[in-house]
């Protein structure tokens, strides 16, 4: 779970709005990582004890998470972590494809030198992070997971950073988190890093070279080949969905 001592220390010094943001980020991180199981009740006494925060910021955080479909509210029964299913996963992936295809096309049409540099930097940061963690044998420690996930999300965010529509970028961000919620626990069970699904996860991942997939998308994007970039991104996301299906989805309550 989240570092309760650190959250409590912050809670003593920060105003209510900042506490709500802390609660949101901590609970969201634990849902995405699978530490809070699908269907798990989000009782306030449990949350207060776990995250060291009071009712008000927790309530605000849960309302925000409900708007992102990470928690579900039930009349007279409070909140629960949103359920997971194969159908829901594919709905999320296909919706993400629709959004990110348009965002990537717009970014390729409008992006300048800074956009290209941002993509290249994000790709190399992810690649170097993966190599360093493998060399250190530091997978799957919690700090390693968090670090590589930040790099992975930063790469996908950089691809569409030049899309002029704020709504499109924000919808893409929300859908990324939803797909990460399925992808990360599956890879953890397989023992693979998120950008290295074929290198160490073994039989369930069909030998994918995720770094090569990312590089191919990057090369097509900065070459302004929108058709190829979109085709590669679509295949990349659908292959991830098939990989998750092979590895299995944990849907039971703990």
C-alpha cells in the first residue's frame, strides 16, 4: 500500500485540497497496481487507517476516482473498487485506440521540433530505465515498477503531446490508466517488465519485443508517416490485450 507515514507527515502540513490530491493519487496507484482488488469495499475506516487521512479528502478522492471509473458507488453501500473483466478490458482498449489514433494523427500534423525531441527523449529514458533495472536485477521491486511505469506512460503521452485537443489528451490519459490496471498485474504475475514482455515473462507473452514496437511507432511518427504510425500503435495495443488474455485477469475479491 501507500507509504502511510509519509502521507501522514504531509497531512499535518498541507491544506485540504492538497490532501485530497494525495488521497486520490495514493488510492489510484494502489488500484492500478492491483493492491486494491476488484470489488473490494472502500470503507472509510479502512481508508483512514491505511492512508492516514480524514473523511473529507478521502470522500473527494473517491468521487474523483468514480468519475474515472476506477471505483463504483452503490446506494447505501458506499464505494467499491471497480470490477474487471475481459469484455471491459477490450472495450477500454478499443476505445483507447479510437482516441489515440486521432490524437496521433493530429500530433503528427501539428508537432514541431520540440514534439519530436520529446518523443525521442521519452523513448530513450524508457529504454535506459529498462536496461538499468534488468542489469541491477531490480525487477519486480515496488520502486522499479513505479519508475518504469512512469517512463512507459511518459512515452505514450509524448506521442500525442502535440494534439491540440485538451479533451482528447485527457481522455487518452484516463484510458491509459484503465489499460494499465489490466496490464501491470498480468505482467507482474508473469515476472516481466512492462516494456519487456517477451524477454523474461516466458511462455505467456509470445516473445514480444516491446522496445522494438515502441521504436517503430516513434520512427513512423517523427518521419510524419501517420498511416504507419497509427497502424503500429493499433497493433501494439491489441497485442497487449491478447497478451493480458493469455496471462489471465484476476477478477475475484480478496
